[in-house]
C-alpha cells in the first residue's frame, strides 16, 4: 500500500525558499559537491523540494562521458539527499549537527540527465528513529521521473571527530 506524499505538486503560495548562499549556511557541501541551487519550498523536518540547473560546465562531465555527457546517477542521489538534508537541518533541534548518508535502497534511474536539464528534486522524511531519518527522494526533468530512491540519514554532531 503506497503512502501518499505530503509534498505539494508545486511550491505553495507562501513557500519557504532558500538561495544557494542560504543553503551553504545550512549544509557543509561546497563546489563541486554543492548540488542544489535553490530550495523552492519546504516544511522543516517533513519535506523539501529543490532545483539543480545542470550546466555543461559541471566538473563531472569531463569524464562522464566524453562525447555523451550524462549526470552520474550517484550525484542525482546526492542532490536528492542534500534536499532532504536541508529539510532535516532546518529543524532547530538539529542545529550544530551534520546529516550523513546512512544508506540507499531501491534506487531506480528512469531518465538520463544531461546539460541544460533542470533537475527538480524532492525528499520527504517518512520516519525518524532517534538520530536516524528515512526519506523518499524523487528527481524529475520536464515533469518526467528521472530517479527515485529510499534514503537513510544519520544525524551526528558536526564538531565530533569522524570514527
């Protein structure tokens, strides 16, 4: 039985938006791994929708693939996770934490993403168990599903040493 998404079909009239500079204040990712240009709307702790404008100048296109530029699927998943990370990190209780990838399940790639595409990203946080969050991510190009996956996030203190 499928659970209906809480994410609206389009940004709401009173949408909570973030610019790339505001996203950089929430997530630690920097070029070339900052993969979200804008948050179009979100409900902190619940869901977020964002946008990545895919340029032919992206560093990964130098090798993926010469003569036929295709955005790597793992980077599409990373972009979805960054949108989910914004949703989680905008909760006041998560200030000073870092959202790390804990897992990816059932990833499916349906449509290639190429230069000039606008990647519309969504991630809904569907469950939380302590410091672990589970999300469902989707990526679309021109309204067509490009990728989807179940994502697991682990929240850790940002200033703790990696083990």
